[in-house]
C-alpha cells in the first residue's frame, strides 16, 4: 500500500473488498483503486466539526389523501409510514364536500363526514401504531358558501364575516382529535395561502384570522398554533411571513417558519439563506412543509419514473437542508400523489431510493459545516445520534470524480451510492490506519451517503 502514502498523509482506501464484494466485483474495485494517485489536485471536501448548524429533527412526509379521495389512508401511505417511520407528518383536512349541502356539514356536523372520520382514525393510527409525535393539519378549500368567488378553482377568498364559521369547523375537528381520538394537533395552516392555492389570504387577512382562531384555540385548551407561512415557494416566503410577523400581537400564535420548495431550482441559494435569517430573527425553527422541485410535474405522464426527476429532487433537497437551516422536511407526498412507488407498492421509482438517502441516514443528524472546493460536488455532513459521522455527497459531473476528505477519524465506513444504472448500491470500506485523509471515488451523476 505504499503507493497511497504521501509525506505526513496516508490515504484511503480498501473499498468493498473485505466485506461487500468478491470475485470479479472485488477485482473491479481494486483496479479502480490502483488508478488513484496521491495529488493535491483532487477536489476537497472539508468537514468543520466545530461549526454546528441545525439538527435535522425529522425527515417526514405529507399524507393529504383525505383531500382527494374518500379515505385518508391508501396502500402507498401505509407502506411509506411503515418503512420511513416519520415522527412529523402533515395531513389535509377537507372543508368542502362535493355533492353535499353545506348545511349538512356546517360547524360540528363536519365530524359526521366519512372522509373526516377516516382522517381522524388515520391520525390515531399514526400516533398509536407508527410513532408519529407531531401533526400539522392543513386546509386547501372551504365551502363555496364561505368564499367571495365560489366559481374559482384557486385564489378563493373567504368572506371576512365567515371567518368564525370556518373556525367553528376547524375547532370541532381539533377538539374531536384530542378528546375522542387522543391526538393533539401541533400546527394548523391554510395551504399556500400567499398564492391562493387554493384559499387566498393577504398578510393582513392572515393576521386577522390567526388572532381570531388563536384566541379561540387557546381558550379551549388546544395547543394548536399556526405554521408561519406555509408558502407556495421559497422566494415568496420572507415577504409574506415578514408582513405577518410585523404585528407583535400575532407572533405568539406562530410556530415554525415554513415554506414549500417549489419554483426554486433556478433561484440563487440566497433565497434559502433569507428564510434562515428571518427564522433566526424570531427564534423560530425552519420547516420545509412540502419538499419537492417541480410543482407542474404531474402534468407529464410518467414524470416520476425517470432518474432525472429523482436527481433534481436530490439537488433541491440538498439546498433546502444546507442553506435554509430546515429542521423538519415533509416530502410531497408519501401517498398516491406525486408518489414514489406504484399504487400497489411493488415497483419503487428512482425517487424512492433518493428519498431513502434522507430517511435512512439524516434523521436526528446534527449538521456541521462542510465546504467543497468544487461547486459540482455538493456536501452535507453531520453526526447522528450514535455520534457517527454522516457524509452525503452529490456528484453533479457527467463523469466519475475522486475527492479528498481530510481529517476523518476511523478506519471503517459504509457507503451507499445511487445512480441511474444502479439505484441502491451498498459497500463496506476499510481505510489505512493512521491516515489523516481519505479518498472517495464518486460515480457520475450520483448521490452518495457515507457512514463512518
């Protein structure tokens, strides 16, 4: 192994040979390693362990099917909650029922609706059977009788004199969830109300509604407060959320600064940093309550079957965690809606495997600063609850690349690589004892997670 030694630095790498591979597979790995040369020209990923960032509290998901079907559960939802075990979820509360007269579900009568009963039972199951500890309830639409423009699909504005009627229904649901089903709702929101998808609120209207509902919830002993924002895109978050928080009397009813990462692929990293800065000003955590990249993807048949869609998701996820200081993410969705697997759950799509890089490795990780010398090598790193170093690397290049990671302790690691040709490839690695750097060879256009 002398060929891997340099003055003062012993480098890398017996990858895959001892534990994971044999025969021809091991030979290929050895041949690849023999080609490595000691050089300072390799891109460097430096881990600054003393520079702490946020802790990833939960990689969670959206379970909104009560909005779109007759039942809150579906097969995909059962599969994802069993596999991914999210502690934080977001569900959809329907406040409009087609073909049903508003008078029949007004106020507490909403609790008689089968979809609402299904949602309440689902939330109970999530808590009791699957370990969910934090619930966000969001509303997309309310009854036509309550809005100024009932013929519109989006940007539906609730009449000001109907605010209390809307709160009546929300309140009835929250009380039943708590007192009958044993589930307390942590946060409430109107989905993307800044853009009106589907209910529209100005910042001023948001302040009025939040104060009215917040006071009523508080009076009833409900712990529920509001997501601060729940905005339709990253870029729109700071203007909308800042305008709401400008009223000091509303701030006590505001929870995490929350945004959806749609429409952000071509935007600079600074828009995510602005979200982090605003949250810090008000001492609030940041949540990405819809983690996704293409809000119009569903218009293209088979959009979620290809690698490009999944790789774009990995890139936006990196930026969300790296620059916005997101502590809780919620994938859109972990049901049959922007789904990551077939409806029968038998076929897993590429995005399923890239999601697993997050669910399997990032939950509970205390992030620290990682600096890459190459802008096409994206690095995210931290320590999990077992104090193991987690290093996530995305190679944007269309060719393989070898990188150097200095000052990594330990002689063993486990690495998972996802590429278009091999969606989940795991290997054990052994490094030369005494080294103060390691080298890692990343495949072209790959997502990699290394556990030391």
